[in-house]
């Protein structure tokens, strides 16, 4: 049995997110290699397209780049406490619990819809006046000062 050898040995070499694992053989499209992507997925790709940078990942990179910018977050994202000020987090929880949309909250509080979404996404530091108005709409009491936790 004749052992197969690649024309270019790229074992262990890394191209963008793909690391060459082993040679799979040559097909009509040239040498095929097994690669491991940075995300952990293993894929078989044409060596030439990977070496030329035409293929940069298992496909995860492209999927992420193509993902549309989301201005309206899902409720799961809204409840994700990352970066959010604890007060803002409480306001979101109260709003979701009361089934009030951001749009409705904007009308009730007198603040802009964009201002409320930006605050809930943690894009802007919340303004005290805004927090106070929203808290009033949601029936929350704001306590200022040191908290004992
Ligand atoms: Zn990947």
C-alpha cells in the first residue's frame, strides 16, 4: 500500500483560525487537509484556499461577521447582568415582570425610546432623572445612599 504524501506539508501550521492537523488526500480540488478551528470544530478544507487566506475558519468567523446588528435585544439579553448598573438591572427586571415594552415605558416616562434601549443595553450611563422617572412608572422606590447589601 502506497503511503500518501502531501505536496506541501503544513502539519501543525496555523492559518487565521485554522490549525492543520493531517493530510486527508487529494481530490479534484487539490490537497485536502483536516483543520481544527479556534472554536474547537474540526473541518476538512482545501489546503490552497486556507493557505491563500480564502478560508479563515470552519465557518464560525463568517457567521459571526454576517450576524446583523441587533438593536432590539431579546429578553434573555436584557436580563444578562453584564456591565449593567445594578439599578438599571432592577429597572429591567421590573419592566419585564410588568410586561411593559420599552416603547410603552418611553411613553409613560417621557424619555426617548432610544434613550431607554441604550440604558438597558449598558451603552450609556443612566441619568438620575431618567432612572427616577422610570422607577416611578414601574412603581419602584429609589433609595440613595450607602447600602448595607
Ligand atoms: Zn470555528
